C-alpha cells in the first residue's frame, strides 16, 4: 500500500507545493511503514526532485486529455491510481478544486489546510488551519479513506532522500472527462514571484496614497526576494493588478513573513493573510486593527519608515 500524492506542476515544472505535499506524505508513511507514490501529470522535470523529499515511486501520466487543467479529469486519474486509503494534495488553487471531487470519487473524508504532521495515524489526528486562518483545529479522522490537502508554507519542505523508481502510468481518461475546457489563458507578468508560493510577501494598502508610491514597496520586495500583494481597494482603483489582491475575496496566502504597509487590517483582509507565520505591520495609526494580529508593529509614517528599512536591509 502506498500513500498517493498529487505532484502538481506548471508548464512541466514542479511547484514548490508539490514537494511540500510529498514531504507531508512521507511523514505519514514513516509512521505506518507505507511507501509514497507521487503522481506527476504532464511534468517534464526529473523525478529526482520528488525522490529528494521521499517519493519512492513516481507515476508519470501524460495524455492529451490532461493537457489543459480539468479538476474532474485530474481527480479521475488520481482516483484510478489510488493504492491505499490516503491521498495527499497541495492546497493550491488547482489542487483545492481537485480535492473535493477526488474525495467524492473515492468515498473518502476530506481534510483541508493541514499544517502539522499527524500526531497519530489511526485514527488520523493532525492540526489544520480553520476559520479563515484565525484558528487551529485538531481533527481526528475515524474512517480509513481520506483526502488531505497541505497548507502551503506551513508544514514546509523536509528533505528525506530515497532512491525511487519511475513508471509511466496508463490511465483511462478522455476529453469527455474534462467537463470544463480552458479556451484561453491570459498570462500574468511571469517574471514575478508567485504570490501563493512566496515565503516572504510585502503588501501595501490605501495608506500608500497612490500607485506612484509603490517604488519603495517593490524595492523592499526585491531586497527580500519577496512577492508583492495589496489590499482590495488598491486593486479595485487600479493602483495595483488584481492578481495581487489578498483577503477574503482575493488570494489566501500563508508566507513565513507578511509585511503590511498602510493597511488597516479589516477582517476581510485578515481572512487571507492570517495564516502567515510572522506578521509585521507598519501603520501611522496606533489604533489600526492590524496591530492586534501583528507579531511586530511599527507605528509611523510609511514614507519615512520604508525607505529607512530598505537602506538597512540592503546592508545584509
Ligand atoms: P484603509 O482602510 O483606507 O486603510 C489604510 C490604512 O493606512 C489606515 O490604517 C491608515 O492608518 C494607514 N495609513 C495612512 N497613511 C499612512 C502612512 N503615511 N503610513 C502608514 N500608514 C498609513 N479587503 C481586502 O484587503 N481584501 C479582501 O479580500 C476584501 N474583501 C472584502 C469583502 C467584502 C464582502 C467586503 C465588504 C470588504 C472586503 N474588503 C477586503 C475591504 C475591507 O473591508 C477594507 O475596506 C480594506 O481591506 C481596507 O483597505 P486598506 O487597509 O488598504 O485601506
């Protein structure tokens, strides 16, 4: 029996979230003496990258019917390749749409946004982020079959190299399984760090006064190797692109470090960033609600503080 993992890739390259999911599966496998089988759909990169995190076997799936992403077709493939009672997926946007369908197809219990290795495997007991990242829930799955998603940047990458094997998997999937077809893709700026995968995010809000002032935010992001994000109104008034909008109605992220500049910390904003490991808030209003959720806070004018911080950060 093996723990199956969906090793997500984009344009043939594995996502960091795929390695996190393999690391998580390995933490379960070690407890029960199972192996880890990673399913790589249309991935071009070497399977060595997956062995490094503990995949004993990589099943390579390539089919014209899977060239464009379809939650239903991908769920069908994973259900077909299942060889045990546990399937692990990342919590990316795509995988989050596969997971419920997969749970339905395999008659399994779905547990999302896991953040820690299980403390027990039978019954499966682990911690997950709940209530839009505001709380941590300890869950127990009493039934055997389960589909698990792992929150990005939470469990993290755990190198655990094994000598794995690779096989081409035959699956019965056709265009008719797609149900939804992607007709056109408009690529966003591709040289930027992926906001969902970023370990550090520098984010700013209406306190920046206008789009012309974002230079210092981008400078900080460049120095730190971070992605940039923004609050909803900033995207709504086109100061920043919508792909950067985080929160309840935007992207939910969980970086190791989230730096919020000139953002009030409304509950809808917090819903998307509460899972960040460390939150730093820079705001001129000492009463700004964001300070309640901050690990570190600086009360002051962003236009004075950010350039000073950038100058100091450059020294490292
Ligand atoms: P403001 O609330 O205007 O705050 C600006 C902050 O900047 C203030 O705290 C101010 O003290 C500070 N500031 C001003 N000048 C300076 C300075 N010189 N230096 C430092 N600080 C300064 N919002 C989201 O972000 N994401 C969402 O997904 C989202 N979804 C929503 C969904 C619904 C259904 C609704 C009703 C609202 C949603 N909102 C969302 C909007 C949310 O309620 C807030 O209005 C929004 O987050 C406020 O954005 P802001 O903090 O950038 O602006």
